[in-house]
C-alpha cells in the first residue's frame, strides 16, 4: 500500500474519533453546568479552561478570545475553523482525507461521512445548535458511531483497515487520558483523596459520561464515584473498549498485523513502544498510578502516545522523496522495469 494512502486512512480514522470525543466533552460539560447554576465569572473560567487545556489548544484559544466562558469555549471547540481540533474542522479533515483515497473506502462510508460534513457546514447546523446543543451533539455522535460501524461492517481487513484501526485507537487512548486529566486540580499532588465531596463526585461522573463509560462503570461499581475507581476503570480495564489498556492492546495488534511481526518481537520503533506501553498497563495497578500522582502519570502517558505516533509516521508515512517531480520519475522507472519484466 502506498504510504500516502495509508496516511489518509490513518488520519481519517483519527479525525472521526476526535470529532466524537470533543462532542462528548462539550455536551457533558454543558449539562454539568445545570447542576452549578450560581457560578461567578472566575468559577466559570475554572470550569471551562481545563477543557481547553486538555485538548492542548490553550495558546490558540487565548489568541482568539479574552475569556474562557461557555460561549467562547463552545464556539472554539465546535465551529472555529482556526482551531484544528474543533468538531467542524475535524470532520472537514476526515472528509478531505477520505476524498483523497475515495477508491479505498466503501460507498456507504463515503456517503455517511459526506452527509455529516454537509450538515456541520450548513446553516442548519447553527440553527440546531442554537435551539438545542444536545441535539447537535447527538447528531455528531450518532454519525460518528455509524461511521465506525460501517468501517467494521463493510471494509476488507487489509493494510488499509489496520492503519485506520491504529489511528482510531491511538486517538481514543489520547482523548481518554486527556478527559481523565480534566479535574486533576481537585486531587492531591500524590496519592488518592480520602474523601470526595458531592460536587467532586458530580465532576468525576461527568468524566465517565464524557467517555461513554457511565453505564459500564455503574455495572461494576454501582453509584459509588471515586477518582481512584474512575481512573482504574478508564486506564486499566482490559474488557472495556474505551479504556486506555484496551485501546493500546488493539493499537499494538493493528501495528503487528501491518508488519506481520509476532507478539514479543518488533520490527520498528512504533511496535516496540506500543508493546512496551501495553505491558506497562497490563502490569500496573491503580495504586502505582496514584503513588506518583495521576496528573504526572497522564502527562507521561500522553508523551508515550506522541512517541508512538511519531514512530509510526517515520516507519510508514515519511517520504524521503523531495519533490513530486522526483516521485514521478521513480514511478516511471518502476513502470519501465515492470514492462521489461
């Protein structure tokens, strides 16, 4: 498979996953404000700024807006085209990557992605947002899940599938860790809190809802919400498809299917780093995580994900050919060699 095609499929999957996760974060935090009706400007900023920080876009946000209030943050995360991580921009990027490899994806997948793109770019999207933000987010989330389902139901399990799986699970693991880090300021620097207030319990339950994990979490822990239990569930649970451990396991499998390397071995740095991170998650406990502090652990986890992404790029996507003219010459030479053969 051409590296250009693999790159497009990888990023198409990442952007679809990103749009869904941002929709969940903003939707849940808007609903959470209904439980905190009497917040002053400073408390509102304390509520919204961590969300911007969790996406890594604080600098870009402050260039465009002076205050971190609900109106500015939601506009930035939903519609702002100057924000590369906004919902609309992510969907546009997913569609552009899909367009470049139109012959590599199914017509059902293309039609649904195109429908979502046309919706978020239309005046109707603004109208739906104005009347009911939850309805807007529901449409984005539903369409994202349809896209994921269509990919699984209609795609051949070839290299393209594996690259899209790697992109999806790398992005999901990253967003899970960032969502979990939203309320780190309510925790001790090291260790787990001994008590949890009602307000803190609401905030941690919102984290679970942002990860589509509330119902699954309740089936294990009932209604008891504690940061330690939440972190354990979202980081270490091996049988939940939105936990970090599950995502890294699937990422590692996808990378090994691409190269054909068996478990316990590696052929490039991406496989080595992914396998190492999977082993760390397998043999870690939540007490280990809180010993040095959850925030510190998540910072390191995100750096490891970035390293895997960089290694994946170097292994499969990086093009040493400097110009398109050089690339065309190489392609012509290959065609001549094939015709001679």
